[in-house]
C-alpha cells in the first residue's frame, strides 16, 4: 500500500518489537536501533535502521526528508538521550510523538529495597548494603563502580565485553528472559547479598527481583530519569489506538 502512513519506531525493547509487528501491515514502519547490542530482536516486514541520528538537527532533517507522519519512542526507560532528541525534534517539526513507556516496578511485601537517584548515587550507596553485588545496570554504566575494591561484583551482559573496568568481578554472558529458578540459582551460586538494578519495569527482567525477594536479599533500585512532557502510554494496545487515530486523520 503506497499510501500507508510513515512511522518511525524507536526500538530496542520487547514492546517495540511487538508494536512493529502489529503495525507493519497498516504503516510504513522504519524501526530504529541504537546498534549497541549484537543480534538484537528484529521485527519482520519493516525497514531496519541501525545507529544514531547525530543529534536533534540531524534527526529533524531525517524526519522531514522521509516525510515521516508520526514517531513512537519505545526505547528503554533509561535511554535518555534519544528520548530527549525525539521530543525536541518532534517539537521542531510538528510531527506527532508518542512515548510507549512500560510501567515501573513497585516494591511489594517482602522486598528489601533501597533507592538510588542515578548510577552515581548507586555507586556511593552500595558499600553499606553488601560485599557481593550482582550489577544489572548495563555495560555502559560499569565504570561508575570502578575503584571499589571491597565489593565482589557479578556482571552479566548479552554481548562479550572487551574489558571489565572493575577490580573484583566475575563476568558472564547471557540473553534473557530468565526464569525465577535460573536467577535464584545464579544468585546462590555466586553468594550474592545485594542486587543493583535499574528500574526497567516490565516482565522480561523481573525474575531477578522475585529471586532477590525470595532469598531475602537487599535490592538497590536505581530510579528512572525524569519524564518528558507529551503523550505517553504504558502498553501496546494504547499505542495501537494512538497510531490508529493518527492513521485516520
């Protein structure tokens, strides 16, 4: 269909993949990936774009040059820069923007949570909580914990790391989602006493939170960046409704 609306879908999450698959028939979708992960999940029947746009001005020019009708930002809750760039670019160009943002995790009965404002705050607070930490913060954030020599770290990443900038660390690779039993076994095998995690939300990475609760472990939960103004929904169905509304215009 040559007259399908053109949508830029900023992806990299399971929600983004699911949304792309559901909209590929009625929209001409460009699915954008940051390119930081090897072999990420990719939806079919859409145009795949990998790599950054080069800032607000470049993204604005890209949107206009390709006659993009709408933008959906379904990136990770902690992908601050691309979300800010998308917000500013859509303000400049007047192109409708929707943020698909999965709900944050909330502490429940049995959780032992301590809160950190950001990664730097977490690196300051961790010493008071344990001596063996599972860092679930993403490989780009590891340097915040460099120089800490009285904590043993467990690090798990999807792709192999060329260097690990931590003094005491055990490094493994693995691609989720993982089950509660798998996460429990991992925490026990490495005698972890504190989990450090970003509040990513959603179901895909929640098993480690459940495992920590079941084992009575402390969790240092890193809060999300401040939300940007604009249209935001927290599930795929609402995103589909929003896209459908703009398709009918």
